[in-house]
């Protein structure tokens, strides 16, 4: 059990664990806000939120590299 715990933590010191806990709480709150704003169930909100965040991050990377995100996302 100890090896499983260590393999999934990014950091093993106290500050690193606190940062991971705070990040988890922030993401959970963002998903709940998204769920409420879009009147969705939790699983659907979690899936859509992750897809939208992924697309936003990819768009930001493409723009930063001098590309056009509309070519990547054909909407």
C-alpha cells in the first residue's frame, strides 16, 4: 500500500501535499460551479468541464506558438 501512495503523489513533503489538496479543492469547487451554472449532473459536468479546459489550454498553446486555433477546432 505504501508504494501505491508514493507512486501517485507529485510531492512527498508537507508543502507539496498541501498544494495538491488545495488544487483538488479548487477544481472540485470549479466543477460544482460549472454544474450549477449549466444545470447538469455531477458526472456530466465533470466530463464537460474537463473537455472545455483541455480545449482552452490547447487553444492557448496554439496561440502562444503563433498558430490559429480555429484551424484546430473546426466549429
